[in-house]
C-alpha cells in the first residue's frame, strides 16, 4: 500500500462518519447548539466540507465544487464565495442552515468524489510538491492532504458527539 492508497482509505472513512453523523437528523437537530457559542452539526459538516473543497481544489489547481457545481447557490447562505467557516462568529455559525441533511450530504459526496479522483491520479513524487509558500517551512502536498484529513476528522468527531448528545436528550 502506498501513500495515496492510505489517503484514499482515510478520506473514505471521513465520508462514512459524515453520513453517520447526519443521516436521519431533523432540521432542528441539524441546527441545535448545546450553547450559544457552540457549533451545530450542520455548521460542522458544512465547514469540514468547505475546507476539504477549498484546500484540495487549491492543491489540484481546480475550481471548488462549491462554485463550479452550484452548491453555493443551492445552500443560499449569503456568505462570500470564498468563505469556509474559518473564524466564524456565533452569529455566522447560526447563519449556516439547511432544510435537510440531504443538502449537506450531497455537497460532501460531490467534494469527496472530486478528492478521490485527484488522489487516485497522484504519484509518490507529487507529495513533495510545495502547495503553500506562506508558511515556514513551505507546505508540501502530502502535508496539506494530511492537514485536511486531520481537520475533517476532528470536526466530524464533534458532529458525531453532538448527535449523541441530541439523541440522549431525546431518550
């Protein structure tokens, strides 16, 4: 197994966990926040998807699925096109609302498909390519892809935990 196969497997696990966190939740549950400054499942999944879309598209030299496939318009959030949720205030978190989990899952699955298509085309030498020179040391592709993976797993874990809180409160 080489590095790209490990990443393909890992990104597949994110998809499984995103579906497990969102499937079957009502709109009220998707937007519930355990505290006024906490994130909702909807925001967490939207944000992790935006990060993956933004970072993988940038590394691959592609347009983001958010824009190229019309997801920004479908969500209708009124946020700037480049907004990924990074640094959102409590008010901005509350602004990320969806009618159902299907919209979140549709966007995630579209980004996931694009990510896998990109990952499948990589060679071992590609992982050393510098994709972001704003850091010291500059960030290579391999590091960027692992960073996205770590961020996505963190946020999907938060969404799963919040789902558990919501379900235990209903029991």
